């Protein structure tokens, strides 16, 4: 026989775990909505995600109840999820957006440090010597544009007979 104290403890655990599963559903929905990926990959990712959560839920229930699985456990899972969806789902979405924004700000500040930790200094120096700077690329791009503009203008001049006095048609007309 299971004591009343133990049953109340289980109910609280199951409510919180149902809440956790609902939060994980919202996080998965947010991540899949944020990162547009191929539909097939999305289904595969969801399959593995939910299989992992099902395994986690099974292990959790067996540890908490010590193998004595009761029918109302599933009801309290559902009740915990329902409480989340009714009262906390919209707030979690806003919090996830804020968390992503704050995380991106932190990443921008420590990006150079992360790169220095992950990539050796010698590789960075070699890449710096190998690849030209952005200004150099812009300078070369502008030079090519100017060259091609001049060639286009020269082509127009050559096509128009009156502009070039050495052109055979303009000599015949004179």
C-alpha cells in the first residue's frame, strides 16, 4: 500500500514533469520555427527529440514511483502540461525571444575570444596574410567597374560613325 505522503509527492513530481514536457514542446516549436530547415530533417529531428523525451519520462516515472506505476500519473502529466499551455505558454515565447537576443549580444562580445580559443594563432596569421582585406577587395572591384565603363563608352563611340573621324563611314560622308 502506498502512503498518502508518498502519493502527494508523486502528484507534485508528475505535475512538474508534465509542465517540463510542455515547456520542451514549446522550445522545440520555437527552435523549428526560428531555424527554417528541410521538412524531412525537421521530422527526423522531432522523432529523435520525442523518443529521447519518452525515454526520459519512462526513466523518471520508474525512479520516482520505484516501479509502481499508477493510472493517475498520466493524468497529472496531462494536467501539468495543460497548466503550462493555458497560463505560461505566451510568456515563455517572449522569454525565449529575449533569451535569444541576450545570447546573441553575449556571443558578439566574446566571439573573438572564442575564435582565439578554438583556432590556433598561427592559422589566423596565415589566413590574414593569405586573404586580402575588405578594402583591397573593394578597391579591385571599383577598378574593374571603371575599366568596364570605359570599354562600354569606347564601344559606343566606335559604333557611332560620326564620333570617330577615322571611321570609314564618317570619311565617306565628308
